[in-house]
């Protein structure tokens, strides 16, 4: 079975985890009780595995409300990542079907790397939570999560995909902080963005891809990332109303073209999309229509958002399926592109797109394969 390369097509649920999952009895550095509120001793242990500490610069005297919302998203996302990597480590350690390794040395090497990543993600989450606590603002607590991966390779594919999306979203966090005059947060966010980029290069190498995806990585916006994460949350499992993080949640835009190792071919082509617009008030006037006035809008690299009209529209109740051009050649759309179904086709900046969005995100990865290698021997 192949893992689709679009988050929106993830449907097979083979793992259920909270942010404090059951882990193995292997000689590891994982303490299932140290997150999200570690003791002083547990925090020191996390530092050791993470190969570094939390920053100790004094916090800024104030933060804009919009910046605090961005940090709430960061905490929410990092809790998801902690749960994901904890689950993956557990599956590999216990050799759950699909997660076995023939080479015991390679298994231990990967586990050591993933345990470091896990500890680093814990510190990302703790850092965001500490900032929110400083300003006496709502701090999201971990939900329960479900993951679709049934093999180690599928899990790494998913890690590569959501890390690419995070890299784009942290650009938005940094931009909003700068726009809001909150320069004090930018250095820390940029530091964690770099760490995520190091992770991304490693996952891409494991998947026989070039480690550096693009000269300027694809951007994203907070509402689209928040919407994407909803697919991994067990409904009703969050110990707080999701509206406490004041970001819109859009219906997911399913990309039906491409899956597994094939990804999307690097050429101009029409992609097929599907989304359920039930309950979307702004979509009602388009029900049973031919798609006139609707567009797929793309984020790709650092290009200004660009749009193409949808066509071949088919309705089934409030669910719509349609095609739209992927203008690969003109825009050099290698790697990740983020699609949204919009009611406008002219945008000056990524932040303008959510106000005209009916469904998002659709995540598209154009194939970029290279020969695999295991390292330099001399």
C-alpha cells in the first residue's frame, strides 16, 4: 500500500496516540511522563537528548494578540509532532508489522536520530508554551491523534510532507511577528525553522530525494496549517474547544492525482481535486454550478500566489470534484505546492488568500528523485 503524497488523501488509520504515548522498554532516552510538563530533572534529561537547551534571553515586554495566536498554533503543532515521533519510535522499537528492520544497526541508528528529533520537538512545544504562560494567554494541551502510516517508509514520507508544510508556516509566524512589531520572537522562531529544515533534508535523503528542495521554500499560512492538522486529531479528544485558537478551519481540499513514490510528475498537467463544502456558507451560491468564479490558487516557493480556473465540475450533494491545471513549467513547481479553492484569482500576498478560500489545503509534491546513497566513506 502506498501513502498518498497529499495529506488530504490520508485515510488509513493504523495508529492512535496521545502526546504521552506508551513507549518501549528499550534502552532509550524516552520518558513518557516528561511532556508536556516536565519536572526540572526531566527537563535536564530532555536537554541532553536534544543536544541543547531552551533559550534564556528575557522575553519581550509585550506581544501582539496576533503573535500570541501564532504561538498557540506553534504549541498545537509541536504537540502533534511529539505524538507522531513518539508513535513512530514505539512502532520501530517493538517491530510492529511494517516497521521491522532487517539490519539491526540501521534500526538503532534511525532510532537514535528520531529520539533526538523527538526531544527537540518537545523543547519547541515547551518554548511556545512558556511564552504563552508569560503573557497569561491560553496554552493548548495535547489532544489524541491518529496516524495513517502502516510502514516505516510511509511514516518518513508523512514526516517529510508535514515538515515541509511547517517550514512554510513558520515563515508566516515570523512574518506576522515582524509585522506586529514583535521582533523579540523572530530569532527563536527562525532558529527552530532552521532545525526543521535540517530534519527535512534528512527525510528527503531517506526517500531518495535531493536534500534541498528549492532555492526558496514554499510558503504557507497559519489557517491552512491549522486546517491540515485536524485530520490527525481524534474528534472530540482535545481538552479545549478548538475555537480557543482563533484561526479558521477549512474543509480539506483532497488532491486525487498522484500517490506513493510516483508523486506528481514534473510537467504541466490537470490535477483532480475533491472537497466537501457542507456548511460552508460562502460556497452555497456555487452549489450545482459549473465552477464559474472558482479557482485553484497555488503557493509555490516565494512566488506571489497565482490562480487557475477550475473545470470539469461535478457535484454530489455538497461535495464537488473538479480539475485544474498545474502550471508546472511556467512556475518551476518542483517540491511542495499548497493549493486552495478560492473565489478570487488576484492576490498580492499569501496572507490575502484565506479571506477568499472555501477549502484548503491541498498539498502537492512534484517528484524530485535522485540516486540514493548512504554517506561518504572517505
